[in-house]
C-alpha cells in the first residue's frame, strides 16, 4: 500500500498542472524514488529497483534541463 504513496510523491514532482519550482520538483522526485528504491531492497524486488533507477535518471535530467 505504501508503494502507491511513493509513486504519488514522484507524480507530484513531475506533474505540470500546478507548476512547482525546479528545486521542489527535484526534491519530490528524489524523495519518492529513494523511497521506492528502499521498498525494492526490503522486498527483494530487483526488477522494480532497476526500473526505478533508470526512470530516476530520466526524470531528473528532464527537470534539470527544464523540458
């Protein structure tokens, strides 16, 4: 159940309905993804771990570049 909350945090950082500053978006995406990575480690879900790390790189690079 808490995994949905973690995905929600990432969604809030990436959504464009209500524009957030770059720093707030980066913080939400980082915190949400770190929580998902922690969840992946504790539940031995390595497929989710690999997917989360690759998506985190893509998400942060889009926010950083402002695209």
